[in-house]
C-alpha cells in the first residue's frame, strides 16, 4: 500500500466577500446550508468549482467570510441554527486565513460581536 501527499500548488479565487457576522448567518441560513466553518477568528464558506487536475490548482468560485474572534457552537437567526465547525487544525484553512488577513479584502466588521 502506498500513500502520497500532494497538496495543491495554487489556489485561484474568483470572488471574495467580507460580510458582517449577522449577514453571513442570514445568507447561509437562507441558502439552507447545514454548517459553516471557522478558523482562527474567521467564519468561512468556500464554494469550489472544478479546474484542471494537471496543474495542481484548486479553484474557488466564491469565498464568503466574516470576522468572528470566538468560536461559536451555532450561528442563530429567527430561531434557526447553523452549525459551526472548527477547522483550525487544518493547515490549508490556517494558511488561508493568515493570507486573507494580509489582503486588501480584510476589513474589520463594525460592532458585530458574539
């Protein structure tokens, strides 16, 4: 048996949206998602699309995110709950959030605390 670890070399992102935590919650509850992910102070939802497997590139159609310093168990709105899964142990998600926090897209949410 042989195991080979070959991470992607490149990630191409078509659109990034910085939302308030409230709007992030409303959006993904309305899309009837079952969960979103959290890593290192950021709520994330990554929408992938197929790209070339030859060039080791991963493609994301949309990245929606919201600053959220503390990991919540759920996001709630009007009695509906959205589960939040902590993926901080994932090297990809840690590296992505670190990159995101150093881009022009990163802006502080105003008054949107847990």
